[in-house]
C-alpha cells in the first residue's frame, strides 16, 4: 500500500477515485498533478504534514473541480434525489475516508470508491 513517495501514493488514491466516477481525462490528470506539486512544496516546508497528504490532495482536487462547477465524488448511496457530494474526513488527519456530506454516512476509504460491495 505504501509507496516510497507519499505524494505518488496520494496521487494514485485520488486517480483511483476519479476513475471510479469516470472523471479521468487529460484535464483532470493535469489538475491532479498540479495539486500534487503544490503539496510536495507544502511538505518541503512542513515535514510533519506528510502524514496528511492523502486527504489533502483529495480535498485540493475536489476544490479545483468545484471551481469548475464539477462535483466530485458524487454520492451514490442516498435516496436523496438532490445531487450531493462526498467529503473527506478527517479534513486533516491520517486514514482519510469519504463520508456523505448530507447523511454523514461512511462511504469508503480514500482510493477505494466503487469497490465496496
Ligand atoms: Zn449521500
């Protein structure tokens, strides 16, 4: 699971969850690369931050997509017909996972969207 490069590990998790929702294309991949590069710089300034990069890169990508009026990841667990997204919890902590932003229900660990039974 652990990669020698924690930023590449974070990148892989986020790309996996983008793939799960059919959002991987040249544009989103370059967007992920940008977020990873920024967090790489951030970690160079604050080494302890390395423990949090998985969740932070996911939130960075989520924010960047939101700026383009794209919601990711969409919740597919609720009967609620109003489109809503998942959020990372904890926002700053280890073992980030997606929870429904409406119900608060735990959906999946980061990097495992679409794999749950
Ligand atoms: Zn939901």
